[in-house]
C-alpha cells in the first residue's frame, strides 16, 4: 500500500437527519496539494474537521504518518503538526495579530527573576520574522478589528506555521477574497508546498484547483465519487461529478425587453462613519426587464449604493425613486413593502438570523401577512409548509428540514435560502450583492438562471459583483465604479472586458 502522510479509511459521520460522510476512504501524499471538491453541504468540511479533531467519526479510522489516531480535540491534532484555516476565522478582534498567533503558546519570561509573564516583545519579533520568511508580512501590533479580511487570513496561516504545522487544511480559503487577493493566496500555497508542507484545499472552485492542486477528491452528497489527477481531468468532467449531473457552461440569455423606469438614483452621496464620502454624486436608472450591473474593485462604494437604496444606509445628498415615488427617507420596511428585494453581501449579519430556524428565516418577509399570521397570532404550521416548499424548489440542504437552525447549515445553503426568500416576493426591484460568493458551480448556474428569469419576468435587477465574468455574462447595462464615482455607464454589448477593467482601475476617458 502507498505510503500516505494522511489516510482516512471508511469514514462515516452522521448528524440528526443527515449522513455528512458515507464510507469515505482516501490517502494524501506528503508534499502535495490535495483538493476536496464538492457542492455546498457535500461533506468536505466535516471530513476535514474530523482530521483536525473537531468531530469524531462514527465509523472508520484515521492514520497520520502511518500511525492510527483518535483525536479528541483540535489540540490533539495540533500536537501531530496538523493545522486548519477555517472558512470563518477563529480570531479575537480586540487582540493584536501577535497575541492571536501565540495564544495558548505564549513565550514566557520572569519579571524580577521571579514572576512569570508573557514576553510580547519576543512574540512580536518572532511573528515579524516568520511573516517575512513565508511572504506573509503583517504588522504584529495591529489589532485584528482594524485589518482587512486578507490580512486576517494571513494571520490564520501564521498561526499554523507558528505551531509547526506540516499538514495544513484550508477550508474555502478564497470565499471572502477579491480576485487579486486570491492570486496572492494561491502563490502563498504554492510557496508552502515548495517548503515541504502538505496542503489540503477544501473548495468548490474548479479553476483554482486546476491552477494549484496535484490531485482532487470529488464528494457528492457525502460520498466519495472519485480521486482525479488534476492535470488530466477536464473542467467539465470535474463539474459533472461534483453536482451529479451535466453542467451547462453556456448561458442562455434571451433578448432584453425594457419597460418603464423602476429605480432612479439622482446625485446620491453616502458618508461613512467618519463622515467621509464613499459614494459621490452617483446617478443611474434601471428599467423593468433590465440587469444593471455595477463592476468595481472591492471597497469602492458599490455596497453602500445598495444599502442606500434599501435604507440600510442614509443618503447625505441626492434622491432615490422607486416606480416614480421618492423613497429617500422611507423606512426599510416600507421600501420592502413597496417592492424591493435584497440579497446582501454579508449573509450572516444582514441576510439571516443565525439562531432562528430555517422555517422562521424563510418567512421573514411574510410573517405579517395572512395566512402566516392573523390578528397578531403567528401560524407556525404555515411557516413550515412554506419552508418545505422552498427547500424543494431551491434545493436547500438542511439536516432537519424546516426546523434546522440556520447557523448549522453550510454557507452555500444559507445563501440559497436568502436568494429563494427574496425571489419569491416577485418584487419590482431585486438587488443582488455578490449573490454567488461562496457557492459551488451548480448553485451558481441555478442562481444565474433565477436572475435571468426574474429579468425576463419584468423585474429591474441591480447586480453588484466583484466577479467580472459574472458581470459580463449577465448584464444588459454596466456601470463601472471607482472611488465612489460611476466613471462609465454603457450597454454591456458596447464594452469589452479590457475596457471595464481599465475603468475599474480608475482610468477615465481621454
């Protein structure tokens, strides 16, 4: 038998109402990048969480460096030189970078030769040196709450390196990164491989696997479908195995038929918490049956535009009109009732109530209306019926059906729930902000189809996406934003990827 650094034999893991892993066996070689590919909820993270000691398998055995192990906690896995960067980072916001990295393994000194204390000067020096050595440069004294997402991810990687990890697990590491940050991370992973580390990459992004991985295990609904050599496997083959059906990469988009003006934004300016303008005099119109996409690099004001239209952010100047009626100062609820649906960028803080059931979350837009309530009394039976209908229609995978607590669901299935809930309102205006972030290729295909169906129904669509391919594929009209200003608005067929990219970098017309 081949000599694997990690081997998992006949692993089965069950949760109430669901088999997360069903008799999975695989081996990982030392020094390779081994990818786990699968749909949201396919069991990828659960499988690797057992390798990291967060769960124990119900059946099966795990071997590390040829030795059978039975980890009871993540500390046991760390002692065997295994580290994991979780999809949702495990950091303390009000601690410094160095404090987060050395937490639990602090370098100690004795004050006055007697009293033990943490030697933070030594910790800062060690972290600075380690970060330079691996090309992950950070300022050890910065607070986590003050740094960007990409820097927080570097901190998680440095935590593993500080603990001498040889086997490094990355769980959906690019889900919250911009395209340029993704390129940088993949270079880091390649550098770690060259340094002799064994990398396990949990993802649903086939293009990243093709770029960086050596071999790929494909999971579908908890079962191992195959292990492929990435160099010889085609994208189509991998996609079909992952979703269990033929994936259509050709988008079927019908000709647009524009109707009346649904959304009009005039001279919109939005200030941030420091009273600095992040949106500057923006004006645009979206018609019925039109997808208006805003393209731009992250942090240029596009999310604030969406928040100002929905009422989550206040407009300091300008006006917003919906179907000819001004809503600039209207409440969030009144805007929603007037015909706005919103799929937000941050699903956890804005899109769902994590500790509510799936049933409750899917009825958040309807609970005040009959038959969901009558004379102030909620009809929970109708809540559950509605949830089951939407679970079936939008393929929302949840262990306990309507009663599943949303926090326990995968991020991709949380996103399906939000999209389904908002689309089912059949609103005049639907705002999608990063609608496919963190989703697998099958779910992306479905959501793109939903967007096009709503556009063909006659809805006005505001699409805000960092994915240029998504913008070019779906948009009827493109607005390019830079530093809070819309530099260019034009029909999508009149703009090339190169032109959009130039405007995204702030290059104005001559």
